[in-house]
C-alpha cells in the first residue's frame, strides 16, 4: 500500500487571500497550451496577441458556464428543479468536465466565427491543449483528496483523508496519466507524423478521452448521491459513450468531405 502524501491544498496564504493548487491548475491549464502552441496560433491561424487573449477570455467564460450548467443538469438536476437559482451558484462548487468541454467547444466556434478563423483547426488545438489542463486538474484533485477511487487491495491503494479507513485506488493519478499525458502524446504523434485534415484531431480526442475515461471509471468511486445509473455503469461512463459516438460520427463525416481551407 502506498502512503497518501497529505499535501496542503493551499499553496500560499497572503492574509485573507489563499492561493490553492486547484485554482493554479485551472489557470495553468488554460494558459500553458497557448505557450506550447504559440507558433501554431500565430503562424498557422495568423492570430495576433490580442486575438489570443480574447480567445482565452472566450474559453474561460465557456468553461465556467458550461462546467456549471453541465454539473447542475447532469449531476444535480433534482436539486435544480427545486431551486433553479442554483445554476448560477458557482460559489457552492460543482463543475462538470463534459459541461466544460461543451462550453469550450461552443465558445471556440463562436470565437472562430467572429474572427473569421478556421474553426476546425482551432478545435484541433483546443483538443490537444486541453490534455494539459486535464493532466494538471487531476493532480490538483489528488492534492485535494477528492474524486478518489474505489476500495482496493492493490499495492497502489492509498488511504485518503476523506475516503474512510480502507485503501482506495488513486484514480485521479490514473486519469492524469491516461487522459492527460498519454492522450497528449498520442495526439502529438498523430499531428506530427500523420498531419490529418482539420477536425480529425479533435474527433480523435473525443474518441480516446471517452474510451480512457470509460475504462478508468471502473476504478473511480461513483458520485455518492448518484451511485450507479445502469447496472455497474456510472453517469460519467454513459456520458463518455455519447462522447465516443460523437467523435466516431465526426470522423466519418470529415472523411466524406473535402478538406476545408
């Protein structure tokens, strides 16, 4: 059994101001992709620095709104029906990856339309860049001791402060590796050596992320207030199935069409 490191979720305190690892991971997850792929944004898409900063603003708004709406509708719908105002109660916590993904896609399409950019190329960069945010975000979940895995006898098990006395899978680290690092490397290799037409990389992201997440959900403790939705499948897995089929459909659709310029 491994020992949970018990890292303080607060990185730095300046009086009443607390800088948390989670918030830092969110910020870095949005900004780092633009540093890593700066050349693509500047040269391939001919975006100025002002355009990039505007796009970052679009993304942040899309992620927050989409993530919150997704959480309320997917994971807390009954409570939403009782108190609809909760959809704007961001301070109460609760963000959904799938909602945030939808929000970031919608905001990217709106931005591309307004600035007359190739939306498929922009979505491809969003796809590979988002793996950086997922990698950092899951590590932040691990530091917070949240979203831990199911009880296990595996030597990889850890006792989490909020997970009871039994060792559990560090599923946050599994997801950080598979959905973050591994997915980034796969998309990077495909992009570098295959150079697929615009849109394929984003579609491949949907297929692979959905597949990795579906598998790893078997190691992750389902949400306490939801449990399993159908037999042994969690809500996250059902959403991933939808995500996979959307990715497959988009791949098929793009292969049928001539390359967009």
